[in-house]
C-alpha cells in the first residue's frame, strides 16, 4: 500500500501539507500521474486518504486496482476536504476498496462536541459507513 498524501512533497499529489494556507485543490501533477501508473504496474494498492477531491477522482480514473482510504471519515459528519463525501465512499466501495475510520476526535466531531462519551461517536460513524456500503 502506498499513501499518496504521505510522501512529504506537496507538488505532485494535488494537495498540499496539512496547513490550509498551503493547500491546493488538485489535480495530480504529471509526476503524480506517473507515480500512480507505476504503483499500479506493480499492483500496489493506493491510499486516497486526504487527497484533494480532484486528485481523488483522477486517481480512480488512472488506476485499475482497488483503492483504499486508510484513515478517512465521512464528510457528512464533519464537513472538511480531509474527509470523504458520500460519492467518494460509494466509489471506493464500488471498486471493492477499503475505508478505515480515523478515531481522532477532531476528525469525528464538530469542535463543540470534542468531549464525547468514549465509543459513542465511533459507533455512529461506523454505522454511517455501513449504511453507505449497503447502498443506503
């Protein structure tokens, strides 16, 4: 597995470092496209966690392999470009991909909800993912 977001350079993956001032909306640069094709050639599953949305859709166009999002959450609960939209989740599922939920409270909850009973938000978010997986 290769996480396109984790390589440290911000010029090829279509999305900059975590700090919002440095973010770009995508798409992948020519180097990013070449990397996707090379990883695909070796059958390496590509991790789309935190890609810019344009880069995410471009990745799905370029690769023939299943795609995973190793640590992403539902944008419907915490609306940020770091999370997956319902359409993105359905696209990963349609390709037999895998989505791993990130249990970091700031990825699961709005700021006013950060103090949460242990496990409650995780159960709710897991139910959301299961519902989308079943076509709901």
